[in-house]
């Protein structure tokens, strides 16, 4: 099933279906935290407790390379271990 942030849900469907709401507690958002999520329209984002996009999430591969969406550019560890 596709999930959408609050803004995209309202834009596409005319209402918020709360797909990405409740992934993080309001008290955590008050501390400045956000929850990484995947909106089918925005891509990788950070959301608050209401599912509202509050920032962009960087792509991180399973090797820990930040910002690398192309496997050919992945900086794998020299020993080949994950």
C-alpha cells in the first residue's frame, strides 16, 4: 500500500488519510526529533507526529554510505564486509 505525507494526501485525495501520522511521539517532536519515512510522492522525508513533512531524508545504503542512490557509487568497505 502506498503511503503519503499529510500535504500530499490532502493534495491528491482532498483529505489527510494519516498514512504517516503517529510514527513518532509529539514529545519527541518537541525535542526537535523527526521520523524518517517514505512518501510515495515526496520520496524519503522526515515527518512529525502528524505525518507532516518537516524535512528531507538523505539516502543511506546498507553499507552506511550517505547520499548515494547509485550502487555503482557506493563506497563499500575494503574488506567486503557489510
